[in-house]
C-alpha cells in the first residue's frame, strides 16, 4: 500500500472517530422524521451513534457540536431494504428443496460493488437473503451497511452474539421445478413444508421434555433448530410468493403453525388485500415499471401499495437487488404514490414500515431521540427523479458522500463502478494519469 493510500485511510479513520466524539448538528434542512409532522427548517443532533435531538430551529445545540449547514436539503431516515441479494450471497444447493440449516452469512462478499451502490442509494439497513429456488433456502441476515470488510462489523448484534436474521421460504414456480428431489406441483410443495414443521414441533417437544437432562436431548439437528426458532417467533419467515392462490397457501400454513410471516413480492396482492390484512401478515413489495420474465407475475400491478394501504396491511418496499438496483429504491415509492398510495405511507414504506417488518423499529426507521443516527441528506424531494442522495450516514458516521470521486462513481456509474474490491477505482492513480491495473 502506498504512503498516500495509508495517509488517506488513516484520515478516514480519524475523521470517523472525531465524528463519534463530537456532537454533529445538521441545521436548516427540511426533516422527514416518519414519526411526526415534517419540520420545515429543522435541526438534527447526533452523538456517539445515536440521535440526541430533532426539532425546529429553536432546538438546543451543544456548544461543542460541529455544525453542518443543511439549508435547502432534505433529511430523512436511512432506507430499510427488506429483501436484497447484495454481496452476491449463495444459499441452498440442488440436493434438496428444504435446507433451513443453510446460513447466508457464510456467503456474503462485502467487497462486492453492490454493497457500495446500496450505500449510494441511501440504504442503511438491509435484509440479505438466499434465493427463491427452494421451499426453504436458508437463514437471512440483517445488516447495517457500515464501512467495514468483516461481517461482524455489519451485523446488528454485538460482537460474539448470534447475528439477527429471518428464514427464507418460497412457493410457486421457482421452488416447484419439475424434477426430483423438488416437488413438481404446488400441492406437493405445501405438503413438504408442512411435514418439516411437524418434525420441528416434535423436535421442540423432545427438547422441552428433556429439560436440564442432557442425556434425554435428541441428537442436535441444525435444520430443526432453525425451524424451532421460527415456531418460537425468534426468526421471521420471509416468504417469496406471487400468485394469489400461492399467497393464500402461505397464510394457511401460517395459521396452522403460528409463525410470523412477511409476504414478499405478492404480485397479485391487489386481488386479496383484505385476506392478507385479516391474517396479520406484513407485506414487502417490489415495484417494477417493466414487468416480464415470470409468468406468475403477469398480473403485477403498481396499485399493490395502494390496495394494501387501504386494507391496513403494514407494507414496505424492497429491491430484490439486482432486480431493482439499490440506487433506485425511492423510485418504487414514487411509482406507488402515482398509482394511488399516500405519500406518507410510501415514505414509511422506505423506512419505518420496513424496520417494523424486521422487528428493528426500536433501532432504525425514523428520526427520534435514542434511535441509531442513520439518515440521509438529499438534494430534493425523495420521490422526485431529479433528487440525488448526497450523503448517507450510519450511526453518526458518513459512509457515502456524492462529492467524493470514489463514491460518485458508485452513484453515477462508469468504468470501475462494478469492480469488486475495496478500491474499485484507483482515484490516486487516476489523478496521477496512470492506467488502473
């Protein structure tokens, strides 16, 4: 590593440490808190990773705070992406349709340019999932997109504690497939899932009966352990499903086994919004302006958000990156407003609603004293196509700055923007007129 590179890296580290030690005050921006009225010309104060104050122009600012003039900007909470595949994760393999023991955390590449592009899009919290080619494809992981190359630095839990995540499930065309050992039909798909949950119930019963007697414990089964966490409500089911009949099958299984479920995609949500509301399930929807490529999604409508809102369903947006590029998730909310969803619920769908679906609402999703200092500085209204994410802050540290040439590359694209490394585009070499190798 060159001396200039070392100096640059140390400079970033020192700046981050200073940002934690000194309060940071952002003054004059229009603030969208998501848990109250918009503040026309507000003040946001953060310190040691937390929000300590948010309010109008008369909000008290610590005398030692570093002040940032945010006049003409908009500040909103960091975006929560409830369904993504950034970091090129790999889940279950082709040996079986049900593999709940697989942990996606074992396959996430944090040097993937997709992670940096997510920060450029204002995404601060993300649910990284395995794919939908299996009935049960493995355990998801919830990440804070802090700067770092070690997964321990991005997990929600403290170092040494178990990482937080859900369980990825799917039905419909993808996991059905046509050849053994995959089910081949929709009814057989549901049958196999039901069989696994019955086994998990039995495994759970044996553990409880054994109590403190280790000799009576059943042999350890990682797949059953994961499903017991689902049955106990410790792990949310994130369920890929499109057609209305497939959605109703998920709700039937949910009622039978009592797990908490978030319905993902639900292309035909507009047909059965009331049934979804009655079930209490949450919705994570994708908005694609050019549908195609999947027959079971042929009846996808942009009115899904409006229909779910009217029915009273907690609804968030997701990218399913790379289906929707992480830099453009705000567009999904904008298109939903155009199709009849309220502005407020669409903005919450980018932030607070997603946090609630991941059970992280005490940490993220809104700007409120005591919550993590995850927020964005925008050049304009978040639902405008003309708006840029100018800065992304996580826990009081700036992780993206559009004025930085390296970060601008991720935001705008160009040569080197998709290279998977810590420095995909060698700024120092470029400035020296050297060819990037």
